């Protein structure tokens, strides 16, 4: 008898963990997977609209390349105040009378399963299965009572939809990330009001380029490059007096006397940490020194410094430098740094800023 896995959820948004779990279950059970997005999840409030969640789900499944995945919108199309899995399973059984249904649930839902509507009937009319998850204990009596089947798989990852919404993870298909950016969803709702239209375009471009450079060069966690790139200019719109106060109160005193154009790298770090909850020190440091640079810059710092100067919306042909950074981020950084020093000198910028001087001296030998 053919098998069909029923995978329901809010998918707010769909992430790669969902896809990995679905793929693992599909292989283990030799079955297709039908994704059933919830209209009104019972135990949570969705942030994105049903239309956006469905659109991202379609994009993710198309990007997965799996012919075993498809969507049923039975819950989205209904008008019930609440959707129950027993009703969905019965609907899908009527729709697929020659298939045996397998209900795929999260390990975190195993212990709560007895409270589901008609739980006993649900376990009779479908085979309940779950993916084991580190740190999530399951009640073996519940597993036995409802004849649940564990699927051994340890590569789902720690990603969650909430971590994506809060910019703590970007373990999502690239095209889903693009949808989030273009439709102003989740973390973008906080970013957009802080940046002008032009600055927003620039920041998204820096984020994408920084991610690409890090990924192509095998730098661990390219996600950090995206986060640093997206948030690096948060402090640009602050009045100078406010910016100097933030710097005086939170950074080495000498930084407060830097020229106005350099202050936003410090306030950017401050706002990323305070208002966006970014705790990763590598991402925060990359924001803090993306403008002036510094001596002993780590890889992520070099990448964001470069991406900020050469991202393709800057208005000049930076394609050669982009190519060089993608090929070798360090050699590309040296080229970008040299070109930026020439630019600053031609424009008459102050070249005696200690951070910049230390950066130029270390990486370019102080030559002009």
C-alpha cells in the first residue's frame, strides 16, 4: 500500500530544518510528503499572513527539487475557527483512499499528544511518527500508548522559525530570504523604518554580497556576514549629537572625537546589540569597524569592510573587486583597502584617524 506523510504546521516561515525533516521521513518511509499549512494554529500566533506563509512554502518546495513534496491548502481554504489534525487526516484519507497516512509531528509535541482532539482515533487512522531531537525528552508511555514511530535522524539542526524571524538564524532557502526582504517580513519590519530607501537597498546588497563572499571562501557561518551587512548602517540616521553621546557612553573615549562620518559604525554596533538582540561578537565587531577598519581584522571584519565598499549598487563598476573577493577574500580585501585609501585621500578625508591609520599601516605597509 502506498504511503503519504502529512506534515502540518504554521511554517512561519518555512526553513531548511523543515525540509531536512521532511526529506528524512520521506526516505525512511518511502513516501511522498504533503505539507499542510495551518490557517490559525492552536498554540501560537502567526506573524506573517496566510498568503505570505503559503507563498514562501511554495518557493521553498520548488527550490528543494524534491518531486516527493507538495502542498494541500485544506486548512487555509476553510473557515473553521480552529483546525484539528483529526479533521485534516480524515479529509486527506478521503482524498487518497488507497494510501496509508503517516502523521509527522515534532518531538516537542509527543508528550502533548494525549491532549489532541480525538488522539486515540488519530493514532488509529494514521501512523503517528516523529523525528528524535536532542534535548527534547519524550514520554515512552505516550509513545507506546499511541503506537508512535520514531524516525532516527540527527541532522535537522537547531533552526526554528522563531530564530529566523528574530534574525538569529538564516537557515532558510535563499529565495525565501529574498521574499522576506522584498515583502518586509519579520526582522525587516524593524530594519526598514531605520533606513532611507537608498540606504536600505545598500544594506541588503552588502548583506547579500558579504554572505556570498563568506560562503565562497568557506568562512564558517556565513549567516553572520549577512546579519552584519544588513545592520551595519543602522546608526546612519542618528543626529550627530546623539551619536556622539552614544559613543561617549559605550565606547573608548577617543572614539567620541572621531569625524561625524565615522561615528555610525559604533552606533550601528550599539543598535544591533541593544535593539536587535545580536549577541554574536564576530558580527558585532564587523559592524563596529566596517567604516574605518582596524589592525588585526578577523575574516568577517575584512569581508564586511570590503562588501560595504564594493557592493554593486554603489554606482561604479566594482565587478573586478567583487570577483577578487569571491575568489580570495583576503587578497580582495587588500585591493579594496588600497582603493579606498586612494578615494579618501582624493576626497580630502582625515587620514590620521588612529583606527584607519593602524589598518592601512598593517595591511598596506603605510605606503601611499
